[in-house]
C-alpha cells in the first residue's frame, strides 16, 4: 500500500512530519509522499527519519492555481500536485514557493483587518500561532472556533471565509500554466489533484477540465483519492490513458484536521493503492 497525498502541520495538517513517518511505518505503508500546501518544510524534516526506518518517502507539494481557459471562464481552486521523484528541488523552485508564501502573509494581514472590520477580534499573529510554515484560511477558521465566534470550522467558512463569504480576501494565485512551467523547470512532474472534486458529477466537464489542464502542462491525474467514487476512478483512469497521462493517488490525509480520512486507507477504507502506481510513475518519461 502507498499514499501519495498527505499533509503535515507545516501546512494545514495536524500531525508533525516525524509523527507521520512513525505512523506510516507502523501501518506498513511501503511508500508515501508529503504534499503540503506551498511548503517543502514537512518533507525536508521527514526525509531523515524516513530513511532511518527504511520508508520510501517521495518529495511532493500541492499548490492552488487558477485555470485560465481559452474558452469559458477561469476555474478557481484548481489544485496541482508536484512530485520531485529524485528528491531534489532546485533553489529557483524554492524561491517561487517563497514568493507564494509571502503573498499568503500579505493576504492574512488583510484578512485579519477585514475580520476586525466585521466585528471579530482576531489578529494575524493568533492565526499564525496555530500554523507552522504556512498559515491559511483553515487556521483562521480554527481560531474563530476557539474564540467562540462560530461553532465549527465549516460555519467559519460558510459565514466569513469562503470565496463567496463576507470577509473573503483574495490572494495572488498562480495560473495552472505558470505552476506547471515552474514544476517542469524544477524537474518535477505536474499532476492534477482530485479532479472529480473540481468537476463534480458532470463527465463532460471532467473531460474538458482534463483537456484544458493538459494543454497547460499537466502530466498526470490523481485517479485515486478519498473524495473519488469508484465511478470517478474508472472515468479518470480512462482519461489518463486517453491523454497518455501518469496515474497517481493518495488519501489527502490531514490528521485531526480532516476527521475520517486515514493515512493510506482513505475515507472508510475506500483506498488501497498498489505500489505499482509509484513504480510506473518513476518509469514514465516526462
Ligand atoms: P487558503 O489557501 O489559505 O486560501 O485556504 C484554502 C483552503 O481552505 C482549502 O484548501 C480548504 O482546505 C479550505 N477551504 C476553502 N474554502 C472552503 C469552504 N468553502 N469550506 C471549507 N473549507 C474551505
Ligand atoms: Fe489542505
Ligand atoms: Fe487539494
Ligand atoms: Zn491535499
């Protein structure tokens, strides 16, 4: 069993990189990737401990992008996974991530101001204290719960933080084309994350999404994912083969931050990704 999509507390997961390695080894996971949002800090910290216990740890990342299409409106919140299969990430790519994180800090400041202006007393530093390397809206959501302004993280998003809510503040998000270009230049492989979550039930939309993503540099599809139904997986496998794309899969584990999703086995045991998926990925010329 392998798991190519996990988050640590360096982004919005709740487990430390060390704990993730320990648990992966305990559960007999043969290989896994850390794919934190916008930071390699979790991978960098886990690499030593993983090597020490003979775990095959893959270097990865997840970046939010906007898919600008030739036809039709842009699609927001398109997540791209990158895998650096030889474990090395050049400085240029790291600097690109630094700039994205700087954009986040700037947004977080404006978001705190905006929340203040709607009567919620929160400070950027308080949200940042809940995060490590990357502080995002999920940390603001947890803070609003802690302070008793809302009853749940979901209520925090629905009322204040979601893209259509009262206190929403945008940040500069790279286009999918820019992200894929940076990933290729850095020697990585660019994979469209949880495509069915973006396209929903509409099969025609899914195909259009994949086609447009491929035009802009996507080289693989996340076929297996906790959110995907069996029908989604079948459909995505077909699209991967039609467009000659690599196939990946993972749980999108976030620890306690996403209850119900387990490392390796996904949501209610809906995942069991064989090792060959990673072997094929390593064989595939990019
Ligand atoms: P950020 O990158 O800091 O803008 O935060 C994006 C993250 O917030 C996503 O990856 C989700 O985990 C979470 N998120 C965004 N919108 C919602 C929503 N409507 N409901 C719940 N979580 C959301
Ligand atoms: Fe996340
Ligand atoms: Fe994602
Ligand atoms: Zn993820």
